């Protein structure tokens, strides 16, 4: 769990923004969104396969542009 210490003279809004940014950096927000509803094993498998395909496509595009 990310922690943020409020600095002297710092407003609550600014400290809250730093906390939210720390949570996003730690990956908490995406984890919460991922666990909002149950995902069937077949859906999980499809999502992982599609992510791997997107990653491979990006790598190939990067490789093609580098040459």
C-alpha cells in the first residue's frame, strides 16, 4: 500500500493527487478494475492470448522500423 506524508503547508488536494499517482504507479488501480467482476477461465485465456498477439505485433513493428 503506497503511503504519502503530507508536507508542511501542503494542501489536502495536492497530497491526495500524489497519493492517487502513487497508487497508479503501484498498479493498484488496474488490479482493482481487474477484480471488479468474475472472469471465466476461458475469457482469461483469450485475454492473455490477445495480449501476447498485441505484444508480438508491436515488437514486429518496432523491428521493421529499426531496419
